């Protein structure tokens, strides 16, 4: 496989895309929102349960490409126990990473496992796949009623 | 100017005797872009249903017009305006001949198939469709042949009816026939499906519709580059197609309409060129086809479109169809051998479109990985979401072939797909 592709489809990403974590509905979750990427037809619903200002539980359901599924899966893993502000901060750094605003090395440490998405930089058309679940999470936290769209 | 006299001078078809035997490698030489590399690999361009590449003859025709003959058309008495007008109107003659329309008055230059459909919806449609009436389309339409009718029906309180397709991606004719009623004002449908490649039995369908006095609009965007079209033989009422899918420039298309229908229709857009006289009290509209061509048209690209028709004529539509059919057979066989690959759209009559899904792998990932091999395919819903819903899939990957594609390129595609499967194993 070519190097850029290997960077994009890292083992961790492939693993999460094939065996997504927290792929389930949280019934009656107070915070939930739908996201849609018209470009590739990816759909995701994100569910969040907050307790004492922290994310007690977060999950997703949907159908998407490897990048969007892995991103949703790893997002849910990485955000449990975080405050809303902390989640926002992580999304900010993640966004900077995948859009190439910051060189991969600089943000790697604070992002932990999520740093594997650095390869998306080389594929600008895939940024929307990587950020769909995150935008949807934000909409869920803000209790936005309409489905959000990447277009 | 006298258009019909023009046609007798420049309208002769290139004589078949001039045609040399079909040689795909010589044809490839005509397309400069096919020599380039993508991500370090030779370009394998398999996205022709979205838009085709352009031969040097087309590129040169546009460049020559701008370098030597360009001025505005239809107005000037000066030499360049006359030369531009002649080149522009010659393209109309070529387009007329290409679909065997009766007269150049039936050839309206528009921006593309989408504008042609909108033109009919907003003029013919607004006059003839009333509350409670029905417009009939099919499940396999491109969004551009759905939305203009939806908007019209909403405005008029009319109903949009949809003829279903079977698992192979073929229209179910008995069901379509049942949907033709005294309330049906128009049947608008694809000649060839962009997402599935299905070639519809339009002659039979038009006959069926006409028995109910229902006029038929055919979206010919995917048919024009691959099939010989004879609007008189089909008896079709409106036919729409685009230059950019048939080796011509983008931004040009044709709406064919039967003269009597076009004559009775109100204008679409208004402005210069489409009028014969204007006072503040009353405006008299220009005759056909100019009534529907308001404003300065896309002169150079229309001329380029004429060159594209010449290019197709020189190869011969029959040779093109034969070559593409061989590619389709080879591609169908080659891709079917790949484990986990499912072809979407297996109509008996099919244009060279290979739409497919891979078990457990999203088309978007397929597209990204193939791109790294220099292979350009389309992934997504192909502006035909109802087709995707029909097959209960979010998207497909689609390889669509043209006259310059080769069996070797299909082998490269198959190897690329196997690599995709390996990445995700």
C-alpha cells in the first residue's frame, strides 16, 4: 500500500471501522442529534448522557465509510468522563489536526489515540468524513433539533 | 439568416468511406489529458457518465474561434460577427443532424440537460399542468429530472407519479402503463440511467404514452454519447442532452422539441435576441429557435460542441457502441469474478456503466484507494438517491466507460479493487 494510504487507513482506524465501539442507541437520551454527509450518504446519530456537567455516556448509530465510522467510534471512547468544555477543546484540536492547520507532531500528545487521524490531512475531501460525528456531537450538546449537514 | 439553406451546404454527413478501422490506441492519442499521470500512475479515467474528456479537435475549435473569428452573434454586420454567427449556426445544423430533427428550428441551445428539463417544466409544464393533474417519472431518474417536476407539481397542486423498476434495474412496463391515465400531462424519463446504465425501451414506451395522448420528454444525457438517436423515428416530443458528456465543452446542451409544441410554448427567459420588436406597450417574440435563446449565448462552447459532434461522426456511433459493448461485457465478467463484489444494475439492455458495491466496504473508501492508483471512478449516490433507496444502499462506486477506454484499464480497475479488499481484510 502507498504511504499516504497507510497513513489514512491505519490499523487502529480499520479496527474501529470494522468493530465500532459504543455503536448503540441510548434510549431517551436527553442529548441526541442527527448528522448527514450528502457527499457520500453517511448518516450518524449521536447520543449523550450528561451527569454533573460531565459526559457520563456517549454512543452513536449510523452507516458510513471507514473514516467516519472509526472517527465516531474513537470519539465516543475518548470523551467519556470529559466536561463539555474539555470535549470542545478536544474537537478543536482534532479539527486542526485533520485540516492540517497544525503539524501532526504538535497536537499528537494532547489528542492521545485520536492522533491516528493525522493522515486525513493528505485527503482534504475526507475531512468531512472525519468530523461528521464531532459536529453531530456538538449539535446534540446544544440540543439542536434539525439534522446537521456537512454541506 | 436562412438556416435551412445553410444545412444543405454544410449538413452533409462525413462519408463512411473516410472512416478508418477502429483503433482505440489511435483514439486515445486524440485526448491530451489521457497522457497525464495521477499520483504518479497513468490516468485511468472511468468517470465518463459524470463528464467525458475532450479531444484536441474540440479544444482547438474553441481556441481557433477565440483567436480568429470571435464576435457576438446574430447582430453585427461586420465580418467577425458574421463568421461567429455562421460557426454558431453550423453547430445547430450538426446537432439537428445528430438526432435527426426535422429542422434547426427544433434545436434550442441551453446550458445543459438540466436547463432543458427546467425549460420544459417552466413553459410547457406551467401551461398544461393544472391542479389534480399528474406528471409521470420513473424511479431511475437523475435528480434533475425529478426536482423540476416536483416544484411544478407543488406550485400547481398536481401529483408526481413514479414508475417502479425491478431488481435488475429495468423499468416494469406493465406498472408504467397502469400509471398512464387521462390525468397524465407528461411522461419525463431517462433514455439511459446514469446510476445503473439501463437502456430503456423508449420506442415502446413512447408509443404507449401517445396512446393516452401523453407527450414524452426523454433525458438523453447518458444516451447521446453512446447511442444513435433519431427523434423522428422515436416520435419523442422533447429530447434533452448535454455537450460535456459527449466530448464537448461544459455549459452547452440541446433541447429538442417538436416545432408545433415549441411554437405554442411561452418563452422561458426574456431579454435580447429572443425578441423581434420591443416597445413599452408590447413585445413580439422572435421566431424559433431564438425565442428560447435569450441573451448572448455560449458562442465558443457551442462551436466546440459542433466539433465534438464531428468527432463522434468521424469515428461512427456504430463503432463506438461496438467497442463500448465489448468493454462492458469484459468489465462485467472481470468484476463479477471479484469475491464480495455486487454489480448494481444488470439490465439486459445496458450502456457501459459498472456500478458496484463491495461487502463491508463503503464506496467512499473504495474511491479514495482507487484514486491513489490513478483510477477515477465516481462514488456516492450519483444524484439518483431514489435508485439507492430502491436497492437499500447508501451509495455505489461507479466505473463508466467511453470510447477511449481499454480492456487493460479494466484490468487495472480490477487489480485496484482487489487491493481495496486487501486493505480492509
